[in-house]
C-alpha cells in the first residue's frame, strides 16, 4: 500500500510544474489617493473645462467663416464699383438731342436698297477728338453745319449749334429711325452711296485725268465727275457751309461704300464758300488719308487730334487745281 502510494507520488512528481524559486507577496499593494478638492477648486475646474471646450469650438467655426466673409466683402466691393460707374456715367452724359422724324430719301442712281453692312467694331471719336470738334463748332456757332454720318456724339453738335443750321447725311435708315423731332433748324436725310471702297484707286486716277473733276468744273448737281455726289438734298448745294464733318459712310470694308465721294464733294462745297473748316475722321485709314491729301491739301491742315484732322479751305471755286504745285529746289 505504501509502495503504491510512493509510486503514485513519483509519477505525480514527474508531471508537476517546476517550483518557482521566489514567491509573490500576497499582501495588497498600497494605493495613494489625492486629497479631495475643495468646493472652490471644483468650481474653477468646471469653468476652465467649459472655457477651453468653447474656445476649441470657436476656433473651428471662425476658420469655416473666413471664406464666407471674403465672399461677402468681395460682393460689396463689386456692387460699390458698379454703383460708382453707373452714377458717373449718368451724371456725365447729358440726354441725347433729337432730330426730325420726317426724313427724305435721296438714293444714288443704281444704289442698292439693302441696308449697308457695318462692322461691329466701328470706332467713335475719343474724348479728346470730340472736345476738339465741339470747341470748333462752339467757336463758330451759330453757323451752317453739314455732317456726313449720324452718331450719338454728333447729336450734341446740333445742340451747340441750336441757333444755326445743321444737316445730317446718313445712309443707314436704322440710325435715322431712332431720331425724334425737336428743332426746325436741324434736319436729317437718307442718302445712298453706290461706290465701294475697293474702287478708290481707280477713282483717284479718274479724278486726276478728267477735267470734269477740277474745282471750276461747273454746277455740282450735274457734274460728270464720278466722285461728285449729285444726289444730295438741294439745301446742301444752296448753303455756304462753315463746318463740314466727314464720318460717313462707314467705309470699314472693301465692299462697303467708301468715303471717296464725301471727301471730294466736301472739298468742292468748301471752295464755294468764304472760309470752311472740313473735318475728316478715321484719318488713319488709307482712303481717308489719300483723298484728304489729294483734295484738301496738307498746307490747309490747321489742327489734328488722334484720328481727326481739320482743314481750313478758302474760297477757290475758280481754281483749276486743288493743291498748289510744289517746286522742288535742288541745291
């Protein structure tokens, strides 16, 4: 019995885990607690927690609001700029004067009844150019003022010359339809042109060789010169003009009616008067410059600003030439 027990103990000793050379203390470790907070400290701690938490949320909200604030400020700046532009334009531009609603049509023989095509980038007078022109008209007013072309800027000239006579010649009926009557001294006529700008060179050669094109050729209405406009209203031929403005027809493409005839006719009409100022706009273009030098002469150029030239023509209707011959001096 004892042997059996010993054998069992021996077998058990083989399956038992090895003994640990040290033993863990069975005593409970001591834990130190902090002393309880006073009521004032607890209140301060709650306030600090609430403040720090609120500040964190506030920082997040401010960052999100920055783009919105920038957009609002930009919108206010744009609105302010538009308001300043609107009021400046409204205050600096007086109301447009109006012209007669009843218009006479005097189209050239063979001219088309279709409306002339003009480019979308038609250039109007700059502020300095119009200031030069308006000063000229104001200095001579009341006077006889003939204008080839109807533009909003030129309507102010009829206001300046309210006590004088102003006649507009225009080939675009759409421009004339927007005009209303307010003065018996201002009239507008629709006149058709039938010579495109691409014929300018041939017409210039024709004028140099044809005796019918000299200033002393005779009555303008029955002239045989191809450059002479014979379809203008009778009032144009009857008056002695103080100022003639040439800004029509458009002449902005080779196929569009050119200003060859208006410049030539203006030079003939000017020589029929005592002293006439002929104003040419768009002088930077080839046709306007060629025909101005040919029929108005560089020695008659008295003033210029930008693309606007002013020639002063004296009464020389009996002359056989437009410009005096220049003698070249060889030293």
